[in-house]
């Protein structure tokens, strides 16, 4: 069995704006999590769940209080949004 090649990270402009406002520790954990997702999106270490009503979009928990929304295909992981759990689902702009 051959492993699929590692996916490449792609950040949206919205994600880039979101992450700049977060504490450095959260930024670092988000980066580490994204790197691990590139290797294996279905890793049991993460609590990746599909988003209700948004086909093809997923969320992962970062630092207990933050959520990162992403999508992926065979070649890329697209980082869409990151915010506090109380804010991420309000007025969602992907």
C-alpha cells in the first residue's frame, strides 16, 4: 500500500486576517495542527468533523477554545477560517 503524497497548505486571505489577531500560542498550535492534517486528514488524534450545511468543509479544535475551518482535495488543504468557538459560526464567511 502506498501513501498519498503530503498535501500542501493554502491559506485564504480571510484566514490570514483571522490568525493575526490570535495569541501566539494559538497561532503555533494551529500551524502544527495544519501540518499534521497535511499528512493525514483522518488522523484519530484530531476531532475533525464535517460542518453541518456546508458540504466539503470541516472543523478541527485548536487549543480547546478555538476552531479552524478547512476544506481539502487530493493536493491541498485550504485553511478558511480560525476564531474563538463562540464567534466562528456567526456570520460565517468562507
